[in-house]
């Protein structure tokens, strides 16, 4: 089994700085989502946030392997039936659209990665519910992160959360992942699985947890650009992601502006940031 990178307190503080850049970019992009805005406009906004913070993009020119062209933007803008990896373009957002914004940043060699789903004005009720179910699945996964727990506990919590919500497609082709001195590291964090299986969660481990949920089939198809991944049946999809770590004191949601404090309190879970 591949070794897991365990961060020192100093490195966790850099992970937090990267996470705060991600939170700032999401806030700026979300505020700009409205009918008429293009997905390329959202990419421009994210680039400005990176520049303002002296951070670098971990998405731009990223290639997951030989033969896959380098990713051409700093954010993935996945509209409606696009599940993940939509490439910013001159496409305009329309009222009622669902837009997922997956964004990452690196600060002094440490990485943050998170995704939010934004609704452009009033959307159809099932679409709003889809995003809420996916966000809840993310928080179910985050809530299952505990010292001496396992990655399988997280996977299982996500799967159960989506199952309990009703008839949804839970995408299996993509997983969450370890994160730290690179964006994608061991271990994989699947969005389904069995409790008590998989690697143990220990201090210094950082994970990106990222459920993708659809209103129909869970099958995903990647288009000829080698990036844009859509649902096989054209149903709409949502994506929510955070980067998280766990200290002796509790959870620290590195890509949440407040570190996750408000939501963790609501759930009665310990909030465990490191002091600056
Ligand atoms: N952020 C994505 C993930 O969650 C990766 C995006 S691929 C990229 O793993 F090329 F856009 F970077
Ligand atoms: Co990710």
C-alpha cells in the first residue's frame, strides 16, 4: 500500500492558507453567477483571486496521465448535465442553471481543492434538492472523519447519506483523494464502500472528499475533449468538495472560510483548528 503523507503542524498551516484562497475564490465566483455571465468570466475572477493572494493554480496545465491534454483553465465549470471537469468557455449561464465550480490553489507547495454547486436564480425544485442532497453527502463524509477511523467509514457515510435521500445516481468513476504537497495523493476516497475498511485516518492526513450525484443514471461519459464528463442519460448533476484534516481537538475544514466551525457546531462535532 502506498504511504500516506502526514503533514507537520507547520505544513497544515500552509494547507489552511491554500484552503482560504480556495474559499475566497469560491465566494467571488458564486457572487458572479447570474444569467448572462460566461463560464470564462468565472475563470477570470478565479485568476484574479489567485493573483491577489500570490497563490498558484494547481488545475492549470494539470494532466492526469499520458495522452490527456493539459487542463486549460484554473477552474472547472460544470453546468447542468456536466458532472465534472467542464472547461470554461464563452457559454453563458441561463436562469435556472446549476453550475458546479471546482477550484484548487497552491501556497508554498501545499494544495487546497474544493467544489461548490451554485444555482443561477430560482431553479426547478428537484434541482435545488439535488444540490442540497450532494452537499449533505459531503458533510456526512466529513462528519465520518475521525482519528483511528478509516477511509471506508467516510465512503460508507457518503453512500448511506445519498441512499437515504431517495432515488439519486451516485457517480463511481471519480473519487476523493489525499492531498498535500500535490493535489492528488494516496489514498483514494471512494464515494461508496464499507465501514472499517481501507487506510486508517491519523493526525496530519489531509483528504479531499467530493461526492458527485445525479438526478438519474450514475453512469458518466467523457467527451472528445478528454475532460468534460457528462451524465450518460443527460440528467443534471451536482458536485460538492472540501479539503479536511483532523487534529487531536477535532475536524478542521481547510477550504471553508470559517474552518467549518458553524456547520460542525450544528452537528455537535468537535472543531479542531491549529493555533496560528
Ligand atoms: N479538483 C479536481 C478534483 O477534485 C481535479 C480537477 S482536474 C483539473 O480532483 F485538471 F482541473 F485540475
Ligand atoms: Co478533488
